[in-house]
C-alpha cells in the first residue's frame, strides 16, 4: 500500500501516552507508594510528559488542530515546568496551590472544547481538571494524608484514561475497526 506524501500520522496517541504514563507515575507517588525525587518520575516528566507532548502539539499545529496544539504543548510545558520546580527544591505550598489551580482552570476550559467529541477525551479532561483542583486544595490547606492519597488514586485513573485513549486510537486506526471503544458521538 502506497502512502500519500500529504497524509500525516495522528500525533494524538503520542501526546496522550506522554501525558498518561507520566500522570500515572507521578500519582503513584501522590498515592504514597514512592518518593517524589525518584529519577524515573523526573526523567519521564521532562522527556515523555514534556518533550513528547510538545512534539505532538507541534504536529497537531501542522494538521491545523488548534485544540490538539493548545492541549499538548501546554501540558508538555506543564511537565517541564513541574520538574524544574521539583529540581529547584519545590515552591511555597500556597503558591504551588495557585499554580495547580491555574492548570486546572486550563484543563477545565479545554474540557468544554471536548463537547461534541468522543466520551474518552471528555473523561481525560474532566479527570485532569479534578486532579489539579484536588492537588491545589491540598496545597492551600493542611489536608489529612488520605486526601492527597485520594488525589493520587484519582490521578492514576486520569492517566490510565489517557493511556487507554492512546491505545484505542492506535489500534482502531491500525486495524481499521473498533478494537477499543471510545464512545464516538453520532452526528
């Protein structure tokens, strides 16, 4: 089968997998299983959560997808900035709460951009909004330890929803049929 030079690959699975895997790994920490300074979290945050999403965002730009460009480049730079904050020894908890709240606000208005799209992408953006706001509340107030653990488990589910969507997009496109359903909205 000959591939047209004008046909571009779908960059969304790369961005979704970068976001999803990094979100799962970081939230395994938030759920209390590992320390934050583990090099695997930081490396994944820079290269797969950060750089891979920025690359996916640039590829979405080439395809003319404003939503994909905004989402992937923004969250790619989120991961890079978060790793920078961690490597510099952290930030004032209250101010970090505002940092997380603002990222939640971005995720929230991007969630509105998912209306009319398939259910799987709506779940990804709804769950990341909830995650950011749970973590913001944890940084603003002295919350019991179970609160951040709950946020960690919610974050694991959020990340896994992005991993699922990435796998569905790759497998469904590759096989030319629905292997993993994503809840396509009928128009």
